[in-house]
DNA sequence: TTCTTAACCTAGTAAGTTGATAGGAAAATA
DNA sequence: TATTTTCCTATCAACTTACTAGGTTAAGAA
C-alpha cells in the first residue's frame, strides 16, 4: 500500500466534508462515524490539515471543521503532501525536480523515476476535492445508459 | 519515499546487468560494488527476482546472474511487483482492478485511486529494462543540440 | 457561572517494516 | 581438494504505523 491510512482517511474525510457538509462546521465525531474511522486518530489527521491551511477549525459547541478554501481550489496532491510528506519515489526524483546525488552520471534509473513522478504529479495536481465529489454525484443520478467501459 | 530500497536497488542492479553485462553471468559482488550496495542485502533482493523468473542464477565459480529473458521483455512493473509486492494505492484500487469493500457505494475516493493506479500501471508496464539503458546510452552520446525541454 | 461541546495537545504503545549483518550449506569449476 | 558463488536462515536496531488515553483550552448554551 503506497499511501498510508493518514492519506486515505484524510482524503476521504475531506471529500465527506464537501459531500455532506454545508457552510456549517462539521465536528470530527460526525465524519469519523460516517466514514468508520477512529475519532481520536482523525484528530491527528486534521491537525495536519489545519497546519497546512486546508481546513479551518472552529472550537466550542456548534464548532467543527470547514474547508479553508472552496473545494475546487484544493487539490488532492496538496492534501496528500500535507499528510504523507513529499511523495518522492526515489531520493533523486522528487515531484518533477532533480535532487543531486553522487552518482547522477552513472545512475541508470533517474529518468525513469522522474518520468513516473511527473505523471503522478499530473494527476494529483489536476484533481480537486470538488472533482471527487462531482464524480460520485454524477454516478448517483443513475448509471450512464451507455456501455460501462470505466 | 514510496518505493523502498528493495525496489530501487533491484531496478538499478538489473539495469546495471543490462548495461555492463554480456552473455556471461555477473556475480553479485561486482554489481554490489559498482552500485554501492551491500552485497548480502542484494542477495535477498536477487532471491526474489529469481523466484519471480526475472533472473537465472548460475552457481559456482564463474557463476553469477543473467536475465531470464531479453531486457526488452522485462518491464519495470514486473520487477517492482516482485520486490515491493502489489503496488496498490488503496485496498480497493489495485492496479486497474476493483476489489470489493463494504463501502463501495458510499466511497468518495475509489475512482480517484483507480484512475491514478491506472496511470502508474501504464508507465510501469510500458517501460522495459532495455528502455532504461537505451535512454542513458542516448544521453551518453552527447546531449541533444535541440532545446532541452525535458 | 456552570455545563457541554469540541478542538487541541502530548505521551505512550503494540505490531509491523526496513535495511541491513552473520554464519553457514550446497553446487559448480579449477 | 580449494575456491568461488549462490542459497538459506536467523537475528537485530531503528523506524513507522495506527492507534489509545488523558488531559487542556476555547466557545456557546443553560
């Protein structure tokens, strides 16, 4: 499993926030229950999301979490980076950039890792939380009558 | 780091085998030294590669390892799968296929993980060991005089 | 003011993974 | 027989993961 529960829970919880949430703050208890995730573990996940400026927290009763920006301005890449750290494949190929390594000229795999990193980055930075929810809502309106090729 | 040293060392060692190797078996000691990797650790890596049918081993003096098939028939995906196990992102989205989960219908992230898995698979299964080496050898012949846009 | 809600913070922890090292057995060649 | 090299197993320290526990702080409600 390349992505840990931190990243998966976090992404699912944010999508949940977009899908079920209104403008009102949603307490973690609700999200945790709905998604079947330990509440206190989720607290730690949301602490990271808050520090990354992805959600805002409102304390006290009727408090909870809200997105810090509209859902279509928050990319999946941003979320995963906040929760999983930089998603590098090899130390010399981190998200499109090249870090120096003492074997650059003899390394036979650098360009492969770079190419793959770039492809992954492309998907991560072009998908927003809104996209995730839109896809589910489209599917909910009844399956497309055309041949299911996805 | 999404890929552990097992996968990275293994891929580099196989590329080394293609790049420097002739038809003659190459002992691990040579690869380990050339790539700066612990030899006994590399033994464990090659044990996995052998079990996966990627390399053949020849014991005794003048022994070593050779590729079990031509380099252009061995994909990077095959190698990484042998060393890292299945490269699933989430349990429900493993390499293009969909595993059942008890929240399929309410899960907001499945299709994203599937899309990403598919993109990764595309790169992994279309890149061979020969491709890795070709790219380095092309670069060795002097950089392309055209604008460097890669 | 007091109660309740919910974020916030820190520490601990069992289980698993990682990246090795060590020591030897078996096979093939010289 | 001696050497080379694969093969196999066990061990290990350090780290990560996925939690749980227990308490503090802030904000609204009674």
